[in-house]
């Protein structure tokens, strides 16, 4: 059997092209596209990513580690690297609603700040951060709203616009998108 030749430049270009194509897709979309590629090209990719050493990846193609469903809030926060108090509050609110215990009932500013305090990033004026997150952003709407049915207006929920901001955050790029 003849040994296949390796063309690192072509592989790097293919990786770059795939990276650009995958950026707008959600996790399920990426999974479907990967499965189609595996089925179409007859490649067994099971475990291939874990076997490939990072140093073999072309420059500029390495990505931040994927945050697993069972990761800690600190790992999630570190991956997002929020730069402002408003972004720190939004990342913690997102965690409480979608990963933590805020769920359908929502969360309070105190719960958000307590979570941030556990990792040493509490917000000096959490009430002000929440006011800014509830303010309507030009063309995007608010990033937080009062939880439905909460007459006391103490509990909040992340809006789809707020969720989109957090999910788009990657290390070092957490400001300027809102």
C-alpha cells in the first residue's frame, strides 16, 4: 500500500475554509455538516481530533477550548473574558438561566453578583449594570427583562439578544458588539 503524501499548505487552507464555513452554524448544524463530510469522503473521524497533536495544526487555526456542559462557571467565565461590569453581569446571568439554577424563575441581581463574587469578579454596582442591561440597545432590544409574572420586579431573564451576545463572546472579544 502506497504511503499518502502530506501537503500541509493544502490542509491548512482546507482547515481555514472549514473554519470560516462553520462560524455561522450552531452546534447541531456543525454536527450535521461533519457527518455529511465523513459519510461523503469515507473518513473515520471518531476520536481524530483528540489524537491529532495541537502542534500539527496550522498557525491561526487553533481555537479556544470548547466549554463542556459540565464545566464550571469559572471556566465558562474565563473563556468569555468579559471586559466590563455590564458584560460580567450578563455572562453570570446567562450562566444562571441556561446552565445554573435560575431557569424559568429567573435570577436576582444579588444572585448574579454572588456568583461573580465566588470567582473574585463581583460588580461594584450591580444595580447599575442591570439598568444598563435592561435598557434597549439600538436595533437589538434589551439584554435583560423582568421575569414574567414577577410583580416585585426583582427577578430577571436574559433575552434572546442577550443570549446571542454571550454566545458570540470569545476570549478577548467581549466588548463593542452590543
